[in-house]
């Protein structure tokens, strides 16, 4: 595809880096330093200029673009650029990143023919909220094709416990990935599940909850008291989505202006404490050590890591850090910190997943982008109905067929039926082989 990205910041850079492997990518930005870095690091075309200035698109030699992606920090610039670009070339599809969730209920996106808008702050906030339904989870992914979820659990059971994958799997839940000592792999049936493994469970919510009680003996079973370090815009949105859960929430923020904004935005329903994050006495003086969960939501990953370490030192097991820089992902996991993608990382993956998905196949990333999941739903009149499935190497992918909300391995299925969902799990480096298999079934 021919793709133009408006904005060469963190999100634009990471998208250009990933998409340039298989597509023709051009990036436009008015910051020449950012463009120079792109030129040095990635084999793409760059265009120097303001994305809101129509003159800057007149030099384009393309007649059409398959995809235009606007991901600057300005909602107004992103919206306007999607309109201006159409005066220069034909645009088949437009994707935009927005901060203001007011656009969710407006008709502006429809009027501008924007195909998909990602609201990363809302996405991050909802990912934190999902953890409340599964207190032992590190991450929760839901899918529109099924009630099944993909949930990661840190193994923390008694030392004398010994389980293998086949001892834990059943027709309602399966272990489909393991992260161990920084490495991610697809387990075999005889693979032992070890303490401190991060295991990825795919199954019904009830089955996952029951298995998580066996695997994790340390995390709380219920969350009632929450501490949020930070009162920036993202932290405020996290607190807001939690308000309907009848929780006791405290926010800690040293910036008095953020405190005032948060108080107004949350309508006084959250206790906001104006204090420096570096004040180590807060855990004792303000009773923070009694929290069931601590969320570090600063824009700085290092600060988030420090707050999570302090919380663990005070005996709090459930510590959550917003991850803005992908380089810190492995460190956070190694320390037993629950990682939630920040706004920039969230926007990156949401856009990639949208580009790679189709009307019948959904693609999702997990385990910090190292794991890959595809779901293909078999609808009425599908050519796959009655067809015998051909196999894919177990070294490439693990395949489950969901039938009436039960998990079946591919070798137990004689033929596909209407309503089946083919769910494929693999590693990101095997993406091409997995895509080829699932699209050509």
C-alpha cells in the first residue's frame, strides 16, 4: 500500500518503522529534526511542511493514497489534514488519532469520511478498568466475535506445586503463550508452568477466573481501594471510568493546577492529595499502604517504575504502571509490574491492528507486541463451511476452533461449521506464515 503519515512524533515514527517493511510510506511534518531522524533510521520518503497547509501537498506525484494516517498531538491539525489531503490526491482510507472524546458522539468524523478514529486515553483507561473484573490479571483483551478473553496471569503458587500445560487446559480455557525470563514462546502440552511465568490464558471468563485462583496465590481477589499517582489528563480519565465501581480512590499529584482540574473533572468524587510523589511518608501518613491496587500514571516511565517499587515495598501486590516507552516494557514485566499501554503505545498498536484486520479476520497483538492473535469467524454462506481444515506447523502457531464457546484443537475438527471461530496464536516473527495460512484456508 501507499501510506502517508501526518506527524513524525513518537506515534508517527513507530508506525513508519513498522509499516515500512511491507508498504511504501511517506511522512510529513514541519519539524525538520524529526524528519532527519526518520531519514537516518528508516528507508522512507519524508516531506517537510505543515500538515495544515494545502501547498505542502502539491508536490506529491502520487494519484492516490491507500491510507492516510494523522497522528500529531493536535486534534484540530489531524482533522483538518484529512480534509486538505483529499484536494491533492484520492484517499481510499483515513485513520486519525484524537484526544477529545467529544468527537465520539459528534458527526464530524462521518462528515470528513474518516474510517477509523483511535482515542488512546480512553483505550488505556478502559484497559485499567478491565483489571477490576479480573483482579489477578496482568492484561485483559476482549473480542467482538466471542465471549472468550485473552488474559495474562503471573504464576505465584506454592513451591511444591507442579503443573504442565495439559494438566491445566480444558475445553473452556487454554494456555496459549508463556513469557519466561524476558523470552516469549508458544508452550507444548508437556511444558511445565513455573513460578514467575506470565501465562496467557484464552477461554471463558469463568474458567479463567477459576484457573487464576490456582495459579496465583498472592494477588488480591477483590479490589476496593485504589491509589493513582498522577492527576494529568490520562490519570483523570482512568479515575473517571472507575467511578461506577463504588471504589475508594485517592489521587496523588504535586502540580496544584492538575489537582484543581481533576477535582472539577471528577466532581469531587475522588480524594485528591496535593503532594510531591517523592514524599515517601505518604504511604504511612495517608494510609496508601492499605490500597488493593496502585496505578502509576505519570508520563515518565521511570517515575512510574519507582512508584510501583515503593508500593511493593509497602506490601501492595497489585501495582500497575502506564508504559509510554516500549524500551521499559521488559523491565516492568521482570519486576512483576502490571503494564498498561500508555496513550502513544496504545495508539500505535490500535492503528496497526486496524490496518491488519479485515471484515472477517481480526488481528491483535499481545505480550508487548511479541505475540500475535488472529480470529476468523465463519459466517453464513462462507466457503469454509463443510471444508476439512488443513494443518499449520505447531512450530509456527497454536490453533483453536471455538464451537458453541468450547475450545477444540484443529486435529479434533472433521470440518468447519457455520458459527465457528478459528483462533490462531503465534509469534510476531511468524506473522507472514500465519497470515498466509488463515487467509487461504
